[in-house]
C-alpha cells in the first residue's frame, strides 16, 4: 500500500501527500472519524483503533504485519488476535472500495445518459427560459431514433426528453417506444398538455420519471413567470399523471428567482399536499431569456440569499413534511448519509452525459451550452464520435483538473465530493471555469456539519 493517513479537520489541509487517505475528526474530538477516499467521493466511519491500524498499514514502510505488531504492543493482545483485527479492518476497506481494484473509480468519457432537446417549440414564454431561440428548430424524428439506438449500443442507461415542450414534438411517441425497452426515461414538461391520453401512454413505460415545472405555490406567482393559466394547467396535468398511476414518478421542479425566493416553503407544502414525493429547487442561470430579464428575474439572487435558502433545507431551520424529498439546489453537495459515497457517485455528469440540442449541437451538459464547450453536432456525427472525440476529452480533462489546479480546491478536504462544484455556475459568476463558486465556503461548512452529525449518532464502526 502506498497511501499515508492524514488526520485533519474540515479546514484546508496543507502539505497533504498526493493519494493520501484523509480522516475527518471534528474539532476537539478524539473518538470516531470519517475516513475519506483519496480519489473518489467515498467515505467510511472508523473508530480510533481502526485509524491507528490504517495509519500503520499505509505509512511509508508500513504493512499489515507492522500494524498487527503495533496493535499487540499497544493493547497487550496476542499476535494472532491482533492480526485478526487488522485483517478485519483491511476487509472493511476493501468492501467499501478503499483498497483493491480501482478501475471502477476511473472517471473517463463514456456513454451514460443523453439529455435530448427534441424541439424548441413551446406553448409558453417564460421569463427565465434558457432557450428563447427565434428559429424554433426540431430534431428530425429519424435522427432521434438513431441517437437512441447509438446510446443503447454504447452502453447508455438513461435518456431525458426535453424542449421547448416535448409534448409538442410529433415524434415523441416513437421515441418513447424505441427507448423504453433499454433506457430509463425522464420527460421534462410544463404539464399543460398532459391529458389523459398522454398520461396513459407514459404509464405504460417501464420506469419513467416525469418532471413538471412549477415555479410558484399560487397562480399569481407561477403565471407571472410562465403566462396566464399556466398554474391551473400544470396542476391539471399533475392530476392526470396521478390518475394514471404515476404519482410516485412525478418530480416538481422550481427555478429559484426573485418572485418566488421567499415562497419556497409554500412550494414544499403544496407538493406535500398534492401527494408529490420529490421537489427540486434549481438555481437561476443568466442564460437565454433570463439573461435579458435579469434585472427582474435575478433581483436579490445573491450569495446571501442562496445561503439562507440552503439553511432552510440543510440545517433544519424548517421542518419538512414526512415523505417529501427536497433537493435545495446546492451544487456539489450530494451526501448519502447512510454511508459509503456521495449519493449517485460522481456529482458532475460531464464525461458521462451529453446534451444535444434540437439543432444537433452537442455539449457536455445542459448548463454548458456555449461555444467554448461545443463538442460537435449530432446531426452529422455519431454519439460515439462525439463522446470519444478530442473536444470531449478536453472538456472532461478540465473537469478532472479543476479540483487539483484551483489552488483553494487542491487544499480542501471535500474536493472529491464536490469536484470543485459546477463549472457553469463558476463561469457565470467569474467568467472562467478555473474559479470556485461563490457558495464554496458554505458547501465546505455543510459537509463538515453533515459528517459531524453522522459521528454524533452511535452507529456501526469499521
């Protein structure tokens, strides 16, 4: 083993050896710790004895036998008993992915998911729309079916159909039929066109996820963002989905902006009252129409406002209804408190996801749809050529290097969990992807609080 163990608090770790295990120990504590993986968003809870064993195993010149000898001398154990304790700790590290084959941790460009904008046509004109395209293009149906086949052939696992409003796309049913046997399907809709026929068609899919946009808890707020009668139409569409048996497949998505930022808890209670189990709050981005309306849509949307909102949902300042899962929109913070890793593994999907617009232009994600991040055109190139192309490798390399080359990130204990946060947000705020987001320090505190709360609860130890 060539790793060494470094114990530290959540503060930046100076001089940490490359590839080192890091142990998070809260200030003033000397008991259990959180062991962090040196190359992946993985963690495991360890007690003081396990930390001692790991240190002796992984320090320069260390070994399992050296750890056993140290343990026997320190606690007066018989050599065989000490070796069994060391073997148990080593087995736990293998089980949690800290030792052994690391190939599954390699983050390299590959097929994963496709975010496909079928059409730029929409029945609404939202104040914060990231589209606002004048030509209203649509992807040819034949090419959509080919893209689905290419995604499946490459080992992809999921596809998102979006727009514009995808229910306006004439080839949507064909696309659903082609994708359903092989891919997890997500549909992003404003809900207004969701009638009984569409709901019944979606209910025949194997395991769909239907995201319905709802930007306010009342018609006054939602309609001010999306237009007259949009609120009633969205709620009617949600009821149609529920009546078709898709109640547990609905996700409500709200973009946080000036008009609704003080009404998010009302959104929470509305979702719970409707029997919806998932609610996502999304940060506002200065793109498309939102860029031109920023003086109104983005008024007051500063770092302090976002931190107040995150506090509502992460620090327990607001009690959430039971059975409702709420994502507060804090980029780079996805912690599975049950143990093991960041929820869903790697946070940033760059390298495993492609966003293809109706024009065919391909980007590493929907938030990075700018010329500097263009990967090719899916109307004229195969998905395989785009995923394995030089442009994709360059952008993916930027993602991988940021946590090591942004100075503050290179010294941060949580860099493998947040992976330096969202490139798109950093560029929107600072004009470059080689910068931290403004909420970075808040996120560091959030990780420290989360792990401290885990350690405060008696639980299984490695």
